[in-house]
């Protein structure tokens, strides 16, 4: 007998070295989310993770006039999953931002994530990862647009806060768009 299709999944957005303190585009306290992320992964049978996965010379890099220092260049140590992440629980990885000339904050942008989730009967997506005010936010807004129920795990995300309060504003935007908030455990 095949087990029933799981109706929820956990998306861990960009839990990568470069987004943590010491990395090329560090999120303050980005490395502090992993206890909560690992706890959430133990609670969800189906886990998918995204990676920011850029070619050298990506359009978002300051070297090309973009807003960010070069980061998460594919196959470099900075693009690897952070060592505090319990990688054994990840069933599927989607890479985004691989086109040199387009930015991709959302884990749905140019990936097979939607198809992969629908093939598994997923209706509800729990979201954790980095960073609240960019890739988490855009992934959540896309998931809502695509008709998924979305629950953001507040203790398993962290914001860049380029301007103070950006993370809080992003959370408000996600809630206004229909996301629910929860904590792990
Ligand atoms: Zn990037």
C-alpha cells in the first residue's frame, strides 16, 4: 500500500554559507535560524530547499552595477549549504538565479518547484530560511499567488534589514497577501 500523499511540505530558502555571518552577503544572525530550521525539518516529512546559484558576473552583482556584492557563485564554498543545516532531511533542491542576466529572488522563479510540489499533492507550504525581506518574501508571495496555503515560520527566518524594519515590513506584506505566521515546535 502506498502511503497517502502528504498535503504539506517545508521550503527552506537559501540556507547557504554566503548568507550567514562571515559570508559574502551576510544576513545578521543568519546562522541563528538553524536550530529552528532543523526542528521544522524533523516535523515535516517532505522538505525542499532552494539555493541561490549564480554564475560569476551575475546581473545582481555590484561588479555589474547590481545591488549586491558577488555571492553564491555556483560550486564555490560560499554557495554551499551551511554546515549547521541538517541536510539529510532534504528531498529536493531547486537552484535559482543561474541565468546571468536575470535576478531570481523567488524559489519558484525559473525552477520546477511548483510542478514538484503539485506532483506530491502539496496544498500547504511552510517556509523557513534566508532572507526574510528578499528571497523568503518573494517565495511566499509567489506561493500564495499559485494558490498554496502558506505558513511562515517566524523563528526560522532572518532579515537583511538594509533599512531597519525591512524584515518586519516584509512580514506584514506576506500576512497582507494571505500568509499565516507560526513558530516551530
Ligand atoms: Zn543572489
